[in-house]
């Protein structure tokens, strides 16, 4: 399965220490040039080291979007990374788009793109036995990383993976 990723899923997985889930779940992860630039601005040297290591591995591929007109049109509602990720997903006919932001997710769905957020990645990882529990990762996302997660979604994810009390 080939996916294109926006900044947030990669950033959140690095922050969780779970970037290894991407090559375990997906054959190739393609990231647009703007997403690379956004990830390179992260201030934490450990984050940078992990990201630079991933860039050297064959599963993470940087590509430039050809259809700049589409990117320009998408920029009316999205940030540059999201716009390029959606345009590149369509251009490459990728299997899915990794994206967390609500507006980008909705626009991707309007283009019939299978959109998967970090929660979907974690659910897939748990169902494939790649992680033993999701609850500690959800707690870190919410409490330490600043990922907005409503109580309803939190409970729903735990119920899906069989961790709801």
C-alpha cells in the first residue's frame, strides 16, 4: 500500500516514538517537499535526528507536486502541506492519504481519497499486533503532544481496539 502523508501524522508518530509503524503498515510513504520543509522546522534535535534517519530509508520518499494549479486552488482552504499532500495523493493515485486536520480530511474525502489519521494508524497497528496497547499513546497524544481528542473519540477508539473498561 502506497500512501502520501501530511505533516501531522509523521510529526505525531515521531513524538510518540512510533514512526516505525509507518513502514510496518505501508509499503511506501510519500511526502511532498513542503511537508519535508515543515518537519525540518521542528526545534527538537531528537525529533530531527529521527526524521533525518527516516529520510535515508527506502520506505520514506520525498516528491514534488507537478500540478501546482491544483495546489493553488486547494490553498484557499488548506495550509501548504495539506494542499500538496492532497494534490500528490491524486497525482500518484496513492492508496490513501495520512492526514489529521479536519478541513484537509473533509476535502480529501470530497475527492474520494481514503484519509487516515494518526488514530487510524494506531488502530491498524494494534489490530496487526504491532503495539500492545493504544491507551498510553492516546494519553500522550492528548496530554503531552497537544493533539485534540474529545472524550467521545477517545472512548470510541478504545472500544474499537478492545481496551474500553
